[in-house]
């Protein structure tokens, strides 16, 4: 857990140093649990991000740009009214826990100086951001908590603020070895690192493991001399603020998996990248992670809707195929009707069946025709002709409906695939707009919607030959990418399944390695991503046309060749990604 008490302490000290004395110039609230304040400090503007997200709660300076609502939420409007123009008195951590106080001096309505306090509680799903007045009363909070939600602590405007219930742990500030030893002994015979996590406030298990690694002998789980080890822990905690050297831990695939305020000896040093400030490290770790989490939350309704329509189409398709299977007997009905007509003189009303010569059989066999005993032979013949006509009409209708259902299923699966490729809100909004245009979603217009988002951009790769390869993330991008390409640039797309349009931004002869990598990208960003031998069509852009009135991303093409690709994730990571 990156934002444990140790990391929060480093963050608070860094923010206090950077912001103390600064003036709050602007406040925005891009998300219901996130506030960004622009503060003029030390002759430069600094953006402070305060996030109370359940999964990614944090506080740090940020260089990111956020899209804000057209109408600010209630919390944002109150913060602007109460804090704009105020001076940051200081930023502090409370008792070594995951609680940060930002103390602010403001000018009251009568011109007198008043105090305000922002309280950020980083407590997982209980995380919250609150504004308090000078008397410690809650003016507003990102999350209100009523009696039905919690019996422990209520959070409502007008109520006195109460800190979260204190844990029976020691604050790392001013910790003594003697007090730590007593607290560890209370926990019984458990590993030293686990006892540390249970003894010190705000100390996560990874941090406790790192501290144990630093004070114990190599391979030692419990110290031979617990008193000495506890003294060493107390000394280490006292020195920690001077050990600042922010690091982000990366996995083999380049994903940020953890962040540390100082080097962790217990983790692979070769995978730790050093950053100039903890804010930069936190942004590197949380930036993409938080955005992806929020995109998943915002796209959840859309994904459920798409999956529901896909399921509906699959059921419809099964019924249409059943109708087609039944309609396959239409020739049998015609033969029975004609054979009956030819032998009416041999038949009588009341017969259950008739075994008659079948002149359509090349071997000269017979056909057994079931009869309705209530009908005359002529009426039975007419009954089979009617069944033949009905089956023939059903086959034509079912075939047409099946074709429409397959086209709808292809569209829906393409939209579902596009949601997985979203890396920003622009892509998500373009998918939503296409679903609105197609009638699957209603257009929602209100003052609380986000401001107009910039047009999204495709993935941009560079091949081993140094040639740019662009990959569309959704249907709208596919249209812009393909229709904006030069006539002799190479266009690629998987055959007969949803996928991205891929453009090789080079004319003339395309190097084989570049063409191979472009085909790998086309296969990877498609429904056949994990399949083997995925067919990928490629042709010059001049041979790709968009039919009039066709949905976004739908084209027809000629002069294509086909490559069959089996792609692993390592193949895609091996292609240089310039822009995502």
C-alpha cells in the first residue's frame, strides 16, 4: 500500500516546504472526490491535488491537466468562497497516521483574519476530504456519513469534526525503543516484521518488512536481542525524514507497481527508478492507475448495456438459425405436394399416410407422405404446398434478419472491444456518442456534464525500421485515421471481425519488418487478440472506401492481401510506443 503513514509523512513534509506561505488562487473539482488547488508560492504556480478516492487516495503536487464540470459541485463552490485568496499556514501529518491537515488563513467577511483547515483522511474506502471552520466544525465534505452508514462516526456539515477512532498503536514520532519493545511483546510470538506493523501507527506491512530488513541480520526473522532491535527501529524512524529519495518500482512489463519515499532494500534495486520529488513519483505511480480506475467506473454502465445487447443478439441469432433449419424442409414439402397431386385418384379421405413413387429420386424409390385424416387427398396436397410457400418465405425473411443481426452483433462487439482500448475520457465519450447515434443510449445534456473534451488520438508506434504506425482506439478514430491517410499509405485490418484500423505512415515499398509489426498490431487490437493464425488484410489506402451512411469505422476495400498472425503480448511490447 503506497500511501501508508510513512509515505504520508514524507508527502506532508514536502508539501509544507513547497506551499507554506503560498496564496490560493484557483480551485477546481474534476471528480467528486478530487480537488485541485492552484497555489502561488515562491514566485511560481503550483497545483496541489487532494484525492479521497477509495482506491487511489493521495496528496501531492501535480502537473496533470484535468477536465472540469461545466457547473462546479457544491464542495468546489464552497471551497472557492471560503479559501480563494487564503494563505497556506502549513501542511502536517497527524500522529504518524494517514491524515493530513492543511491549515489556511483567510480574510473573513468583516475583514478579520480567520482560520480554516482542510482534512484529508486516506483510509481506503473510508477516505474523505473535509473543510473545517476555525472552531473545528465541518463546513463541507466530499462524502457525507449518516447514522445509517456508520455507528462510529458521523460526517455532516455543521457537526464538530471528530478524528477517526485511535488505534492502540504507537506514533512513529518520538518513538522510544522501550515503548516499542513493550508493544511488540504484547502481540506474542509472531514474526518481528508483523509485530512492527501491529505496533506502529500508519506502518504498512511492506514498510514494516523494509524496516525489519534494515535492523535484522540477513535471513533473520526474529532478533536475538529484541531490546536492541527495537532501539535500532526507533533510531531508524527518527532518521527517516533525512533519507528522502523517492522511488517507483516497475514490473518487467514497465507497469508501476509500487512507490517508496526512500530506497527499499527489500525490493529489487534495478527496478526502482529515482524521482526528483515524491510528488513526481506519486504522480508516476498513480496517474495512469487512477485514470484507468475511473474510466472503468464511468464505462461500467456502458459495458453492461453492450453486453446485454450482445446477449440479446446471440439469442435472436439462435432463433433465426433454427428458423433457417426448419425452412430447409421446404423442398420436401413441395415434393410431397406434387406427388399427392399426381396420385389423387389412388387416395381416399381418412388415410393416415400414403406410400407413393418419388420420381425425384434418381434410384426410383418411394416417399411416405403423412396425411391428415380429416382432409381430402386434394386438401392434403394443398396443405403441403402452403407449408412449402411458408417455409420459402421464412427462409428469405430469416436470412435477411440473420444478416442484420450479424451486422448488429459485429457493431456491438466492436464497441465493447473499443471500451477496453480507452486510455482517456475522450475515447470513452466518442464511444458514447456513437452509441447515442446508433440509438443504444440516450443523449444526456445537463449543466453538470464535463466540458468539451479534446479530440482523442490513436496509438502511435514506431517500427523497427523507424516508420510510424498509427492504431485506432475506437470507431470514430478509425474513421479519422483511415480517411485522413495518404492514398499510398498501407492500411491494415483483421479479416471479418471487429478490430482497429492500422495505418503505416509510409508510401512506396514498405519494409517487411514494418509490415509484420503493423500486422501484429492489427491482430492484437482486435477480437482475435489471443487467437492463433489471425487473418489480417492489408492494402493501399486508395483502395479503402467508406459507403455512404455507413456507421463509424465501417469500410469496404479491394486489392488486399492477407497475412496470418499469431501474436504474443511480448511482441507488442517489443514495438516502440511513441504516444498512447
